[in-house]
C-alpha cells in the first residue's frame, strides 16, 4: 500500500479509502467486521462512512470492527440527512443539527473524536458563518480533527474557504465527489480548484455503481436486486453506445490480464490530481481484487487512450449534486 499527505492536512492516508456505505444493507455485522479487518491487513488506514448509512448502523458496525485498532485509522463520517424522524431541526447544517449529529456519531462509533467530519450536502437555509463557526468550535473542543465537504461545487467550496479565512476559522481540507471513467464533469471546475488550493479529493463510485465491473452485459437482462435494477437513471445509461465504450475499456483490461473493475479504480489513481478512490461492494469478493490496484503498472499511453475514449463524459450533468444554491446569503457586509 502507498500513503499520501491528505491535502493541506498533516495526516498520511492510504491511496485507497474503504467505503462503508453497504455496511447495513448488503453486509451484516460479521461480514462488515471481516471486510474492515482484511482492509486493515492490506494496509488501508482510511475509512469513510456517514450517519445516513443505515441511519447509524454503518457507524455501529465500524465501532466493533475498529476495536483495538481505532488509533491506526483515519475515520471519516458525514452529516446532513434527516436522522430523527419528523423533528424539524433534525437535518441539514444548522449548529443545532451539527452538534447533535456529532454527539450521536461519537456514541455510535464509540470514539472520542471524528478524524474527518464532512458536510454530506450544502444547506441553502444556513449561512456559511453558522456552519464554519460550529465546525471550528468542534475542532477546538477536540471532537473533530479536520473538516471537509461532499457533493459540493467548486464555487461552494470557494465560498467556504473565503469565509473561514476571513474569520480565521478551521478551513475545509477535502471534497468527496463522484468520479469515474463515465462520470467526469468534476474535471471542469472541481479538479482545477482542488489543485490550486491543495484540497484533497475522495472519489466515490469509481466503478460507476457496478457498470464498470463487467456485471452488466449487452442484450442480457439486468440482474435482479442489482443497483442498476433499483435506480432507473442508471438503467438508462446502458445504451448500445455505452456498451461499445465498455467493450473498448474491457479490451484494455484484457491486455493486462486484469478485471475492468480493477482498471476503473486504477484509472482514478492515475489522474494528475492525487485522488483517493473509495472502494466498496456488497460482499468481500467485491473488495478483494481492488487491494492490488495500487501496485499495478499501466502504460501511460493506455491511460491517455482511456481519457480520450471517455472524454465526452466530462460534459455530462453531475447527477448527485442536487443542492445548487449553496449556503444562504452571507451575513458579512462584503
């Protein structure tokens, strides 16, 4: 395993981050613990979850999986989603919800601090000042070490960085966003922004929800219970033109004797900005082949070919970025 400095933060993290999103729906407690322990044995020291995953179940599973190795792990979680039924202030990025969400995550994770706390989405009802001052308070209290965002546009991050600099509050250090061979719009603004301000990037969905695994075949029924079967927008992507592209990606993978899933993750690792792919799956067999990709060698000309092959996907709409308004208008007079 290789390790890199995490943007402007002083910590070193593994080039792969273990994603715990399925640790409640697809993986039971024992399976989840086994996946975490094997990932740790493979050198992974970076794990990402969210209170939203199973309404806390993922965090509870992780608490048990990290027993005895907690201080070896950089543990990231997120907040934003409704967590308390119909409670009107039980969601979003208000100080009221952030404080409650952090306290509850700490209890579920059975830990005294969250290493990386992330805004799962922007909140158009709350000012940047309220959000950042609350996060700064939590850092000063030692309950949070670093703060980041997920599913934010570059201009939204710029706003947060500007306000934090104006008040000398803790700045964001990272962005988590969807990024893979078939989802490349973040290259237009987000990647250049991160490069300019040394913001770390975590890429979720490097296998495009399973589309880049070879699971879905041309002219064959979509497997029942699969993610594509459950999400109509993903099913619409499976056009003849897409399968033509997948065939060409598969040909590159075949050249190296690796799976298309491995090549998909390796492509993310090979991008100019140091990007940390989030690896996930619904069973241990989905994770195991991905531990090998860091040390694989792919000819730069083949990476260039894949870039050109999927260039059109730089201009598609970023589908998991619903909050386009950002935070509420600034409270500052400038």
